[in-house]
């Protein structure tokens, strides 16, 4: 299934890369970015694998390291909405 990345998620990716590069170096930033890309591919192959967090919005989340990938599944694509720090996500309930 095709994967599309929102502008906000793209900005999140850039911020994560910049932060990781500044804190841990360019090589580690590139490795983490590759890990994110691998998760995008995995989600596109198995879109239902992420935990459903909103039935109204059909929003799912998938953890990666200290981050949570938030995405929506539609009939024609996977929409990556945000990539947030796990500490930024409010518990449901």
C-alpha cells in the first residue's frame, strides 16, 4: 500500500534527524532515519499492526525507540500524520 507523509510528519522527521545529529552524531542520525523508513515499509505491508488509538479518526500508533508514529489507514494509502516523542503522547482513557 502506498505511504504518504503529512507536512507535519515531514517536519517531525527533520527535527528528529537534527536533534539526533546534534546529540549523537550524523551516523547515528542516519541509522535512526533508516529505522524510521523501515517502519514505514512495515506499516505499508501490515497496516493493521499498529495499535488503534481513535476509532473516529481511524488513527493508529506504532512505537519506534523513544518515538510514536501516528498514522491513518484508508482504502488507497497509509497517511503518516505525526512522529512524536513518546513523552508527548497523552494516555487514552
